[in-house]
C-alpha cells in the first residue's frame, strides 16, 4: 500500500518515467557534407542545439576545441568547419558533449539546463534538482602549419 503510493508520487513528479524505464534522448544524426576540399558543413547544427536545449555558441566552441580547428555559423544555423571531417567524428564529439554538458550525473536525465554563476558553469537538473559545476571548454594545442614559412618569406 505504502509502496504503491510512493510509485504514484514518482509518476506524478516525473512524467517521463514510464513503467520504470526512462525516456532516452534521441537526436537526429548530424548532416555532414564537404564544401570543396578543405571545409566541412554541419547543416542541422541549429536543430541539434535546440533539441539539446543548449546555446549554439557553447556547442560551437566545444566542437571546434575538440576537433582542433576553427569555423563559423552561417545565417541558416549551419556550422562550417575548416578541415575535412566525417560524420562519425562529429557524432563522437557530440556524444562526449552530451555526456559532459547535458546528461545529469545523478539521475541520468537529459532534462537539464546550463547556467553561469560567478564565471562558473553550473548544470541544473530539472528532474532531481541536483546541481554541479562543469568544467570550462579548453582548447588543445594548435600547431602553426605553414604560417611561419609565409611570414618568413614576407620578411625577406
């Protein structure tokens, strides 16, 4: 009797829990196409940001830092990346982003929000109300390929 009451309260507070199973986060696969030989277009970037409930700027910075390149967002919310990348590579980076910045570590719910508090990013879960700090986006080492030779040639 008491156990049934507890389960009824859980169902009322968490409508996304159906018969003990949580509803998973489902995303459309990234639509990746090459632009010429040196650039890659991620055309449904804006749509994925909306389904993750994250700002485009944050996901944009994370993708570019993880891929070790630079790029920009155009008027159609498509991300143009410098370099040749396959869909699988972008999917792997998206998985790591979701694991670190979207999924709650306590209840594994994707229903979270990312907020800034005193220059720190805080992940707030809307299901279990837990909150914890997440690390900032760090860019890795980027080599200067060909730039030094070009500047040296200009100097002489």
